[in-house]
C-alpha cells in the first residue's frame, strides 16, 4: 500500500512541467513607420509552447487590435497582427503601441512604439499632424432657454474649413441624467474653421459638450461644460434689482415715518408742557377758591351768630308774655 502511494506521488510529480529558472521574452516589428495597406508584422521569442497576448494600443490608449499567439517548440513566434486600413475616426494617424504579454512569466511584457502616417517615404520618424479643437460655451444657462456654443478647429495654426456634419459627426453632449445626445445635425458654419450650434436644455444640471473632430486621418477632441439653472442669471439680477428698489422705497418711507414720529414727539412734549402749565393754573385756582371760602366763612359766621342771638331773645320775650 505504501509502495503504491509512493509511485502515485512520483507520477504526479513527473506530470508537473519544470519551469525555466529565468524569464525570456523579446519582440520586434518589421518597421517603425506604416502607411495604409502596409502590414504590421510582429515576431520574437518566449518560452517554448507559451501562449502570448498581442495588443495594439491607439493614440488615445484604447485597444485597436487584440490577438493571441503560441510560440513553437523553440519559443519563436511570427505573427501578422494588422494590415493598416484607411484612416478613420477609430484608426487615425498617430503613434501606436504594440505590446506582447506573457501568460506564464508573471505578466512579463514588452512594448514597441510604431507610427501610422500618410506616407513612409523619405522619413524615419512619422510626421504627426496636430489638430486643435477649442469649444466656447457659456458657464451657465436657463432651462428651456437657448444658448449658443462655438467651436474652432485648427491644424498647424490654420482653420479647418470642411463640412461640419462630416468634420464633427461624432460630437455629442452628455446630459445630467447620464445619457448622451448626438450633435451631428446641429452644427452650422460661421466661417471656415469656426462652427456653432444652438442648444435648448431640457434638464437642470451640468451639460458636458464633447466635440470630436476628424480630418484627413487625424482626430481631436474638445470639451466645455454649461450648468443649467431654472432661470438665467439675467432674470435673477432683475429680481435682485427689483428687490433693491423695493428696499430703497421702504427705506424712504421709514425715513418719512421717522421724521413724522420725531415731529409727533415734539408735539407731545409741547402738549405735556401745556398740561403741566394748566395743572399748575388749576392748582392755583383751587388754592384761591379755598382761601376765598375761608374768608367767606369768617364773614358769615358773626352774622349767623347775631341772627341766632336775635332769634333766642325773641323766643325769650314771647315766653315771658305768656
């Protein structure tokens, strides 16, 4: 039983491939500069019978071509990766990167830069033509209110004056709800190299305009953003101006009221002084009346006493006669 177990372990061990103690991966291309209809040939070596991944990255770092190849028993490979097509928006002129990636050597990779140009004659390095795209859009807009976006496209400092439907056909606007809208049929020509379109926003939020230019095999992109509000800043400014006018009128009315209240205060002070004066006069009059009453009492008292005496004498006389 132990012998069978030992033989099984040895058999399994023999089935496990022995890896080389060193990594090996090299890659070459048949040229550095390519033009349409030329073939991109990739060759090199890796481990024997190894699966390799070949990738071609475009100028915008997107994957243009993806293939897999296996090395022969000696570790060599030779593969036709691509026949360069007529330049298009997806495959424009520019610098590309060819990469070979090992699946068995811990992700080991090698890269080579190649150029795709209109011609390979008399040049050792591709001439890259640069397109510049500038987008002019307002910083803010109002819901359901149109605004205008301008685009300028130049190549080597000169305006590009082509049909905007063809030149800008891949342009779009990214809406606040994460959806996108093509702008292909929106463009109008102001003059050669300068284009514009009118846009009516239907959503509140930030609208991102992505303008894509493609001309003679070269592509370019420009971006601009507009934040759409429920109303434009002009309307808000009018409301602020109106509010300021109302506040000014209110302030003027308060000043008038304040002046009137100030006059009323002086009137109250005068009235209070007059009341105090009248109160003093009344007090003096009461005092005079009191003094007069005392004098009157002093005059009437003897007379009343005399009348009392006379009445008493008459009553006495009458009593004696009876």
